[in-house]
RNA sequence: GGGGGUGUAGCUCAAUUGGUUAGAGCAUCGGACUGUCGAUCCGAAGGUUGCGGGUUCGAGCCCCGUCACCCUCGCCA
C-alpha cells in the first residue's frame, strides 16, 4: 500500500516515485497550489498538488481536511528556491528538504471534523482521554508508546541473556486479605465464591522457585482497588522477577544491570555503581525511605538543644517522647521568604500531622523573627550544627511522634526544593535503601505489620530476635530509589516453613488462619524450597522517569480517571440482570443510608 | 470518606460591583488566492454558561444541592 513512511524521505530520494499513506496533519490551499502535511507514526512529509501537473489529484486534494486518511503517489522533488532565490526547505521538518509532487491521491477514509487535532498541545486531559485514539497520534504520545515498548524489549532481552524464563501467572487468584483492597471476580460455577485479581504475583513467583524454575521474569499487570493518584493507577504494570540460590547482592546486581542497560539504550546515560544506604540512615538524614539526593537540606537532630530551652512547644514534644529536627533552607529562598509564605508552609504541613512549622531566619550571624526569641540560649549551637548562614531559613519539625517529624520535614524538603528551583534538571540520583526493619508497630491496631510483606526473610543474625527483640529485627529487603521515587523493591524470601510460621504468628496470623490463606505456600516450603528472592519494578514509573512526566496516565495507553472510569469506553457500567443472575449476584442500591441513620 | 481547584461555542480561553444582544483565537462552512509550512484575506454559522433548585427587577457571576475532571489526606502488605 505504501513504499515509504512519512519520516523517511531525504534529498537522496529525489527523483524516485513513492507512495505514502497517513493522516492529513494540515492543509494549505492557495487556490492553485495545495500543500498537505501528511503524518504517520514516523513523521510528516509535505505533499504538493499542482493543478497544471495533475488536475484530478488536485481536485481531490481540495476537499481534504484534518485527519482524513489518504494514500498519495508521486515523485520526490527537491523543494528548491522561490523566484526571489530563497530556499523553500523547511528546517523544522526532518523531511523538510523534499516534497512529494503528487500524481495520484486516494482518500482511504474521510474523517469527521475531529474535536481537536494532534498538533494542539493545549487540549485538556479529559478530552484527550475521551478521544484517546486521536490523542495517541501526537508525536509525544507516540514517543511514549515507543519508549515503553523499547523498555520492555530491552528487559526481556537482558533477562533472556541471564537465563530467566518468562512465565505467566494467573489473573484469577485467591483473595488474600493482607495488603491493598482486592478487585473481586465472582465465580459462576461456584456461586458465592470469588476470585481476586492479583495485587502482584508474589506467591506464584515463590512457588515457581520451589518448582525449580530458578530464574523467573514477567512483565505483568497488577491490580489494587485503592484511590488513584498522579503516580498511581488501580491497574499498573510490574517488572516482576525472582531468582533461586541468591543473596541480596545477587538480586541487586542483576537489577542494577537491567536498569543500566535500559538507561544506556533509551537515553544514552551511564548509570554508575549505585550507592547503598541503610533504612535508619535514610530516615535520620532525610526523614524518608526514598530520599531525593539531588539537593541538600538534610534533617538535623536538635532534640538535645531543644530540651535546654524554655520553649514549651519544643520541650513538650521531647518530654512526650518526640523529636525536634530542623532543615536549613539556604540562601535567597529562605532569607527572602515572607511571613505570609512561612505561614502558608505552616498550614501546609498540618496535612502530615504536624501542629505547625516553627521557623526563624539567620541575619548577621543571629537568629531573627519567628521563634528566634525562644531560642536565644541555643542559637550559637544551633547555627553551628546546622551550618546555617546569613539569609538562610530554619524550619523545625516538632512532634511527640517521631514519624510525624520525619514525614513533615521530608515532604517539606521536597516541596521547597521544587518551589525554590533547587533541582538541576538532567540529574539521575540512584540509591539502594537496605536493612529495612522487618516489621513496624501499628499503634492503632496494636499489632506488628510487615514493612515489606510477610514473606520477607529476616537477617540470619536476627533470627533469634524475632520474638524477643522484634522492633530491631532487620530484613533482607532492598528498594531501588531514583530521584526520590521508589522504582522497585524486593527481598530475599523466607524459604523455611518454621521461620515462615513464626513470622505469621508475630503478625497475628495464627496457624489456622495461615493454613487457610497461605496453606499452599507453607506446603510448598516443606517440599524442598530453595533459598530465593527477587524484586519488582514499577514499569509505569520507570517510563515516567524516562520520558519526563509526573502523570502516570501519560505512560498508559488507556488509563483510568480518579473515579476509576475509562472515559473512552465508559467503563465501569451496569450489567444486565441476566448476567447478574448467572453469577448469583444481586445489587443492593442504597439511597444515602449513612445520612438516614 | 475529608480538604482544595476547575467546569462558558467542536477546542483553548475572556466577560468590570450582579446589569444592553455572552466575546476572541483556532476548528467548521462559503468565497478569493500558484511556494505555503501556525499560510493569508473577505464573509457566515456556531451557546440549555456541566446539571437541578434558590435569592434578585435582573444571575455565567451570589447561595444550596448534584455530577464530572484534576491535585491531595486517608488508603496503597
């Protein structure tokens, strides 16, 4: 149907007769000459219709409009010069040196007037999603789809080279109450029973290791029925892998190599040896287990100094078992920040549970404004420890709850870095965060929760501390962090049923419950499970980094809105009564029961 | 479930303190034009101001409700 694409022809093709096919990107009708910009996936080529050379083609071309689908045959000609001797080439187009002198034009499909055109970058996302098929014609979207394809291809090739098998795991699974809310699928054959869509193939990949698969990879859809965010979608894709007879280093090394290959091939960027930081240090210095290392403003613990003051806010927090930490916002930003702006920050941090945000400035080597008057006795020590200079702003994180201090300052640090444009573009700051605690205390539910998941192995040295010194048990878990976002995480798994039982017990999953929910895993571990571990990357987030967007919907061909709707297909939608009946389901529509009660 | 933002022509936006017939650019339609490339020029058509109530002599604007989209808290082992 065509001999070339619309991004292919150069002056070396001049003289050839070619056939192109594509969409009408734009048209310019001069009454005599007509120019059409023809677009396909690969680019844009200008078609020229000259009434004197090909009258019938010119006649057809007069009727062309945006997004008509056509096929054109003609001769490749150099654009040459106009009668004033000016070059007619278009430097904005890769094919701008040439044009096609069309002799034959076929309209393959006349398009209705489109709601927007692919070259309109201003169209709202809502409209783009409703007409995704038009949106996808935009070069930016084509680039994203191509990048995503290439990432998947590079990863498959890399894993193949390293001896991984790609194995498919079920989508119709058993519901496990841990973790996120499940999407449920009713069973027709077993009324009243349900499948759950997988939140991840975690258990299956472990079973594959027991089954001797040795190395497993899958690029697989996962489902979590939670509210979406800018970087989160109910349906997302993991690069899921698992290996047998490995230590954490083996997994990290394979994953690092994979990332290195992707960044090299897609961006031409070399990823250096990735540094490691233990969880405790990450929390201490950055307040986060996924620190952004592209800028400073590290957290400084000043609890000991705060205790020496008469400032009730500080003393009260510490006496209640809390913390006072501070970040120093350097230079112009801090010094020039107005009272109104710092008040706004104080309001902003309340969403993380902080009572407010005490601040003060440094002028002439002294603390001024804000809470400075309460801190006179410790001002010298404070300035020395934070390294604050004139014009800097100190922001204090204060709370009886350490996690609130860390969350607040961690979020504030990132916000200020963005607001004050402290992040130089084009940086890739990688980090392995390791030595996670195995569990954390859930104060509301009064129980231990897994930090990673219940199958994460504790460090060998910590095996006897599981019951006696639970809070200090570290696990063989590792997260790969890029520019402050978690790209992937994994762990070495528990491969002994007795250890797995102890961990379940610790998490409040008694033997009977464990048997009911994870019996097949415990069984499998009894029949010769090799030591094994793995990791899962979020493919969507990875592609987001590669193409430079903060919107996950940009990297998904057919994404959903915050209400879980597909604006194009209008899913979800009600179903026929007959379908419900077949599934033994009845829908209960409740008219505002909450407000009635 | 909570907080914030947005909703006006097909698209992107404007509309003074609540005040005449709700405007502009692009797209669409008609006309002109033989070197444009965001073509240009002339003309036309295009509106339930998301939806439903209310206040008012008068509502795009104020109030109540509701829907959709976005950001966010909770949630996301």
